[in-house]
C-alpha cells in the first residue's frame, strides 16, 4: 500500500494551540513527513466562546465565530502539509440528561461538524483519505457512508471516559458507539484494550511515544536554565504534565516536598483547576509551579532536574494510562520515580524506580539521584529509542494496511 499518497482528516479533542502538547500533535508532526493532514480542532461551544472572549486564542477567531463560520488556519511550527481547521461554535449540551432533547441537539452539533468535514473534502477535492478521530465521540465519531467515502474510519481511545465526571455523563456511552461504529480502533494502553475489545474486532494497541529530536537535546548540549529555576541552588525534583486532581496524588506530592526539604520540587504544566490549593501545595515553600510550557521548552527544564517523578494516583482511571511523559523523561536521560499505577508503567521497571507506597516513593528519590550514572542515562535513552512517534506511525500504517482492502465504500 502506498500510504504516502493518503490524506488524513484528523478530528481531535485537543486543539493545536493548547498550552501543552498532545497525542494528536505528536502524531501529526510525524504524519506530515509523508502525508497531508487536515487537523480539525475541537469546537468551542457558545458558552466557551462567551466566557473566554478575552483569551487570545478566542479573540483572533471571534469574527468567524460570531458569524458561525469555519476557518482555515496554519500551525506555525508545522509544514504546509498541515491544514488546520477551526469549526463554528456548537451548542453546550453536556449538562442535559440523557434523552430525546440531548439526542436531538447532539445530532444538530454532529451535523454541523460533518458539514465542516464535507466542506474540507470539497475544497481540497479529497479522494483517498483516512478519517482519524482522536478521543472525540461528541462530534463526528466516524464518517457515515455513502455520504462520505473515507478509506477507513479509525477511532483513537486514550483514556477511560467512565472515570471523570464530565466525560462519564455522556462521553463514555458515546465513545462505545464510536469504537463499535469505526472500521478500526486503537487504544494507548493494555488496560484500555481489555476494556474495549468487546466493542470492536479490529482493536489494536498503539502506545504513546516521544519525539526524540525534541527531548534528546537535553543530553546533547548545555541549555540555559529557565527563568523560574535559574536561582535554585538545591537539587531539583521535577514533574512535567497536566496538573489535575484526577491523576495526581496531591498528598504524595506534598509529602515528597516535605520529605526533601533540602530539594526543590518543580511542577511544570498547566494548572487546570484550583484543587491543588485545597491540599496546601501553594503554601509549601519548596514547591514551584511554572504553568504550561510549549513542548520545545521542556528539555530546558528536564536538563536541570536531578530526577523526575510520576506521582499518579493508583485508581481505575490511571490503570488505563500510558503517560506521554515516561518516554520524554527517558529521552532526556532522567531518573524516574513512579507510583505503581498501571500494567504499562510496570513495563518500564528495568529503567525506572517504582514505589509501592508513599514512604518508598520518598526514599527512592535519594536512591535515584545517588545511583545516576552515564551507563543508566544511556540505557534510558536506548529504551526511549524503541518508543518514538516514527515507530508508532509505522505501526499505524501497518494496521491500516491490514484493513484497507476489507472496507466496502
């Protein structure tokens, strides 16, 4: 199969201009080396639009959004092979109970997004394309035939939607329909495969990965210290990623900082809520929150971390998580201390330190720093070499190749 001639319509929950990287952007960076990608943002609802009008991302689009128009955009960091699309506003309906009113408005929203995709197909005269929906069953979970003629409908599941209040309300059941209705579905973890395999015969594991070129620079040359840590004289315990109550063990984070008063804990990532303050993390003197950073800024932080942590809760949600950060940490050669939250994290046991409880987690931080060596750094980097986005995209096209001839258009 000549996959280089196939276009990809990638409709994703993760807008290209989010404050943090995503699975979708990571795949796109690799896809565009050989394929044209139409990257369709998750739409704002009218409620989002009206409450976030001061946000620069919203302000620059406000004219089209008021007029209910879709717009084509470019992604500055990516090649012309990516055509970004921002849809019109949709109706906010997640607050509604399941029933006829919700279903009717869901179909209205769904038709709006399908019309956007139809416009893209017409404007670019697309004939041979893959439809790839990333974790967004709320709109256009797959393209209905014969109205559309994708080579394949592929749905990508990256988390257990049953385990967060917002997504559990409607998203979980909508995702089941999306997975069942697709030609092929992919999941990011072993646990998700176990949970979803009854829904789709053509279900595959396609783990998260890393762009080594971005992160290995932390091993290759001296990088300047970011502003927030330039004056820190202590050893640094570092974390990168989303900061929220669903995944992070806030009591453990506080215990780590208090158990290592001679070190500084630096948390790099967007603060999605104020819940960390309820645990007093904003009052701990040796914890620094930097806010969200662009993916290309992370190596500057990682290089100056003495070890890194994945302080995840051990619960049903995290049991299905294969975190992006694990291979990012390893690419930068960093020692990693993690809770024992999933089958997939245990697969890295040869390269990281896995703690069974709070006391062991705190103890392993000194052990990880003391045992760090050039040999261990090289081994971590070598493990990350097997988990690149380049490798994942090859797996993606192998999956496509297995099924492209089976689908009747």
